[in-house]
C-alpha cells in the first residue's frame, strides 16, 4: 500500500484517499493490510532479558565473590560456596527486575510525551497519536509541528522545515509547491517531500504519508546507527566512579590485611584470604547504584502523577537546584481565559456591553475583530474553539447576537498574514462592498505606529501626534488594570492579490478591545512558596509592559523596587548592563523568543540554575539552553516539547514549583539512602579491620555480609527513597549543583554512625567469644544486621523520628519488619542455620543482648537529633 501511494501523483493519491472509508483508525488500517507496524522508531537493539541478566555478573564485586566462593570450597566450606552462588544469582535476578522496571517506567513516560499528529481521514480531521499514522494518511502540518512520517506535499502554504535531525544542517529549508509528474514520482524524486523528524518552522502544508516508522529516512539512519541510549545521570555516573575508586582502595587494603594476617599473626593462607574477602564484601556497596536508579524512577513516576512529565532523568537532579524559574505569562501564570472588557472607539471608552452597533466605527471594530480571527463558537454546545484572545472577540460578538460564521460567509477570507509573536500582528483580506480590504489586529504599540489615519463617525481623519498620544493614554489606563489590549486597523489594497508583510503599514486605526485574563490562584501561592525556597520567579511575556507588570504585581512576582524591561530596552542593553541590573528585573515584556536565550545566559553567568518555559517553535533554543527546559503539554508545539526536558501536562506554573520540591525530595532521599548504605558498610569494615589488627577470629563470613548488604539493607534503603516530600524542603535554599553528593559532612556522618554500630557489634562479638569463636561470629552478625535495620529509621531525614513521625513512611516499618523476619529465619530455621554458619550454641536467650546492643546506636543518634531539633527551635 505504501508503495502504491508512493507511486501515485498527489492528485491520484488524494482521489484514492477520498475513496477510502471514512474515519479508519491507524489500528484498523494496520489490521486490514497486515502490513505496517506502529509509526515509531525502534530504539536500537533492545537488550534481551537474558542479556541484562548476564550483564549483572560483569562487576568487580562478582569477581571478588567468585574468588570467595572458590576459597570457601577449598576450605571445605561447601555451604558457604552454595550460599554465595545463590546470592549471586538472586542478586542478578533482582538487578534484572529493577532494570526492566526502570525501562518500563521510562517507556511509559516517553509514551506520555509522544507527539500527536493532525490527519485527514476520509475527509474527517482527527488528532491522533503519531504512532497511529499509517502510509496513505493525509497529515496537516503547521508551524511548530514535528513531521512524524515521510510524505509528499500536496498543498503548500510557504512551508519551511528544519531538517537538522537528518542532515545536521540547522538552516530552515523552503519546500516548493511544484506539481510532480507521475514519471518523477516513479523515479523516486524527493522534491516536495518532508521527512520524519523534521520540524516545521514556518507556514502550513498538507502532506500525503508515504513511509512510517523504520521505513522512513530517519528510521533507516536509526537502524544504521543502532545506538542504545546513554541513560546514566551525572549522579549515577559520579556514584559509579566513587564505587570504582572505593573498590580499588579496598583491594589494596585487602592485600595489606592478607599479608598482615599471614606474617604478623601467623594465620593460615586460607584463613587470611577469608579475612581479606570478608573485608572486601563488607566494604563494597553492592546495592547502591540500583537503589539510586529505583529512587529516580519512583520520583519521575510521582512527578508524572502530579502533571510534570520528566523526559530526561538528569532533569530530576537539576530540578532540586533550580534557583530561577522564568515563566511565560499567558496560560501558565494566568488562566488563559480571556473575557472582553472595555472597548475604545470613536473617541469614547465604553464597557464592552455598551457597544453601540449603530455607530459606524463601533460596528466596524466588531467586524474587524470577527473577520481577522479564527476562533469559533459552537452555538449548540456553547464551547469556543481557538486562540483564547480571539475567543474573547467572538464572545463580544455573541453579546450582540452577531454570529461570526455568518459574517465570515458574507465576506470570505481572500488571503491572510498569520499571527506571529515577533510581528505581533495578524491580517486578513476581504471583499468589502467590492473593495479589497485588509483588516489587521495586534499589539497597540506596533499598530498605532503604523496608522496614518484614525476612523471617526465623520470618516477617517489624520493621525496627529495628539490623537496618537490620547490613544496611548487610554491604553495605559487599561493596561494598568492588568488588561490585555488589542488594537484594530484596516487598509484598502489597490487590488485583489495575496497580501504581503509590506502591506501591514499605513493603516486607518479603528479602536481598541481590552480583555481580562486573571492570574491562576494556585500560581500566586506557588510564587510565594518558591520565594520562600530561595527561588526567584521571572515573568517573560509578549504582552505589554504595563499589563505584564500589573499582573506580575497581583501574582507577587513584581515587588516594590523591581524593574520591568521591554524587549526594545533589552536590545539596547549591553551584557554588562544586563548583568548589573539582572537581579532587579522581574518582568520582561514585549520580548521575542530570541530574548529568552539572553535572559537564560545572563542568569547562568551568575551561577544560577535556570528553568525556562516555552511553547512556540522559536522557544526551542532557549529551552535547550536552560538547565530545565519546560514545555506546555496542552498548548505547546511539538517542537518545544521535543526541546524540553520536562513537559507540564496542565500548562500550570504551580506544577513547576511542585516538580522542584519533588526534585529536592528525590535528591535528599537518595542522599539519605546513600548515608544508610555506606554507614552500615563502614561498620562492617571497622569490625573486620579491628579483628584483623587484634588477631581475633574473622567476625563475619562472606555469606553474612552478603545477606546484610543485599537483603536486609536493600529494603530500608528503598523505604528511605520513598520518604514523602516534607514541607520544610521548600524553606531550604537551593542546593549548590557543584557540591558533590558525598560531601565532607555526609562522609563524617557516615564515619561516626558506622563507628557506633561497629562498637556495639564488637561488644556482641566479645560476649559470644567468651564461649566460642562460632558464637562470637553469630552474635556479631545478628547485632550488625539488627543495628543496621534500626539505623534505617535514623536515615529517613535530618530530624528525629518524633518529628518525622513513624506513620509518615509506612514502608520503613514494613522494611524493618521484613528484615527482622529474615534475620530470625536465618538464626532459627535449621536448614538456613547451617547455611549461614549460625553457632550451634546460639540460643533465644542471646537475642536479648543482641536487641539491646543493636538498639543503642539508634538511641544515641536519635538523642542527638532531638537536641538538634530543639536547637533549630522546631
Ligand atoms: P506569553 O505571555 O505566553 O508570552 P502572550 O500571549 O502575552 O504570551 P504573544 O502571544 O506573543 O504573547 O502575544 C504578544 C502580543 O501580540 C499580545 O500582547 C497581543 O497584543 C498580540 N496578540 C496576541 N494574540 C494575537 C492574535 N491572535 N492576533 C493578533 N495579535 C495578537
């Protein structure tokens, strides 16, 4: 079928399409033809589950464990060998399950941010997920869209595309509307084609899809490269590096301990080796990297539930250190529900309701408003469709019983110059009583400058500086109330021909229509929350400076002593000027997307981590440049969504602030989980080192340490990762992105807490040692395990559990209980007892000492936290 469509000329293809049954879904087309897969690129070679499983064994630790297993077998400790192998396999299974789960969650996030496409099927216009596009579909493209399949252009309205994903060339490419002959098509001529992965930067077009998915040119390249995505975040990378460094240091210490045991204490080679192996197993944080991945994945899922779709895991980390949020006004900080307010025409300022259509000027104002817009209002349902600014105009017409459709049918649109944020104007050409008339609406500062006449009930009069001044004053008055003011003009063209941009000059000014777009109530709270958290909110808008400042004041963004700067003023500032004034500017008005890059750069020069919102095509570079590019899920173009690292499913500013809190919470949880895992490991290291230096028997067997590191420690670590975000998080200052996660204070806490646990473990060891080396080891193992389980509660946060409350993280209680059950099973179930080398002389009565000792470090740590809580005055 693809071939058949591909070979048809556009006209033939259109006919064939029209003949197709109406409203066929992509699924149905695929099912009927049995020919096409979903329109998606397969992401390189997907790893099979077995591949992922075997990759879990490519690790330094595994090599050490295998050595341990061999040594155990050599020393006729077959049980240990079996346990080590069993743990290795179990660990690999867990690792594989985590990997697959993380993949799945990334997949589901990707599906949420997948582009959609507008298609014509059987003459019906539909918006469908891009994965459902099939060859033979007619796709409607407009500025801001991403081309989702390869296709031939059927109709072209000045289409310009950026094909950099295919060619690497970032210059826009003009597409021609030339008709293509059947011969050219047969020869595979690529003129008039658009390719999947390109971005529409200008104009519109209708395209017949000829290839989808891996059949597209982009698909062919992807298949050639077959690359798998690099998914590690900076945090994961730095932790991997830390683990590798730690492993090397441990190997060196192990070698030293081994030699020391042989030469100083005269231990046998095998026993000395067991010491070295125990030390290595105790020290290497096996679960660390997978726990970080799990916590990150859980964090992104939580954010998605709260309408912030994270496209890039790295964004979760950066979010925690965001210090400046630059936000668009319309729709993000405000509701984007425009309602018409006051109107100015023929020298009088009236309430919209008082418009008098008997007055020629006022009647023409409404006519221009309805003809030069695309919004419509469904009479039956009352629902309006279109740009909210234009919807307000249609609503104004409605108040007077004027049906926009009837007006438009009476004066069909003969040509148009579409609205763009740079020009801030939109014009349409109509036949008004045989005269080709261009109606233009747009920003008053642009239109008023280009008006030579002013329409009055006596007819057009010259636009004198005084008249211009009077209109500007009215605009000021309206803008100061936070109203958006749209101005209207007309111009008679010499003949019926397509209008050009140069025609947008020499207007006759008709009047003004103002509209209100109230701030989102939740945005006011979010701005204040952000400020409390040391995060600065900056408004960036295409709207008028006075309107923007008024709204910014209502939102709490613009405060006493702040500055509002317009795009023109920004152009006149040098980078040095901007740097100097930057901290005082909280509103940028009448800016174009290009200005956003300058603003991001300036804040980044100050060392801030900047989040920038954007919805248009031209916003993409600024979104890429920002540390967190934020696109709008509802109103944003596909291009902006593609460039962003986070998408707001609800276009709401408050969601950004929520995401920042979540980013901080995820980072804090990861840090706490690391503290928990490493302090437990430190305790193990201290014990083994102490025993080796004092020539005591080895306190733990590798199986003990594996049991703790991989089972009983993993559960509380995950529970710590699920700690809910606390209110206090927003009161802290943003995290310094340059500060390493393992900073001095964290390392010293790890050392001190590790030492505390090691002390009680060695006391338990000595208690058992009075009877036998075997009981000493069992006592030490049980105490270390339980002390680390208790320690899970200490690592939930900086505050004491009395402040945090046990009930706020039920997972931590479950993890503790599960760990205790596992420990009891190992200590008392006969089969497991022998596997874990539990001393025959171990009795339930010993449990009392173990519980008491294991609880001691937590008691001390909690007391210290209570004192700190009191000092902080909470
Ligand atoms: P944001 O705050 O998100 O930047 P904005 O709506 O204020 O959005 P633009 O959409 O770029 O910014 O609009 C800039 C100006 O262009 C508006 O202040 C208004 O004067 C004018 N304008 C907006 N929409 C239209 C439209 N549909 N037709 C003509 N002029 C428009």
